[in-house]
């Protein structure tokens, strides 16, 4: 095959690929773009939360290392580190439980300073049944008061 024919065939294949991509985008109604934005939000948030918690633990480790063995500061730092670790485990466990009930992506946030629990979940058809399902997961597994639960559907 001549070099000219190879270039024509390769160019045709590239043009066909571009046309297919455009049709896919138009026919899908931008659903792929919206899903990737939602997934991006959740992955970015989880990464930020993880790095923030790691930074807090490093600061507590530094305080623990620099404090006297029997000082109140060291005890307080150890207590906060244990609470922060337990809080992180609790968030991850709740996220897993909620995902197990069929939700695509979820983020659960909790704080040492507040009894509030925030849940952000992807669900285009979120309704009261979904809210009740999430409320029951949180209240049954963690004894969290329903008035402290905030559920935010990510649409």
C-alpha cells in the first residue's frame, strides 16, 4: 500500500472517531459530563478531608512527642487523636453502609465540635423514602439523633 493511501485511511479513521465522539456527546444529553462532575466533587472532597485529617493527626503527634510524659497537654492530644481516628472510621463505615443500600456516591461528614452529621448523596430521584432509609441507617448504627442529621442530595 502506498504512503498516500495509508494517510487517507488513517485520516478517515480519525475523522470517524471524532464524529462518533460528537454523536455520543449529543445523544447522551451530557449525562457523561454531569456524572464525571459529581464523581469529581466526591473524590476531591474525600481527598481534601483525608489530607486535612492527616495534617491534624501529624500536629497532634508533634504535640505528643514534644510534651512531658505525664503532662495534661499530652493526655489531651492523645484523647483528641483517638477521637479524630474514631470519627474518621465512623464516617467511612457510614459511607459504606449507605453505598450498600444502592447509592452511587456518598460523603458523610462529622465533627468533634458538633453533633451534626451531614450526608451528601448522588441521587437524581431523591425522595422521602431515600431520606428515611438514610436516617434509619444513621440512627440505628450510631445512635445519632434525627434532628442532627442533614441530608443533601447532589443533583
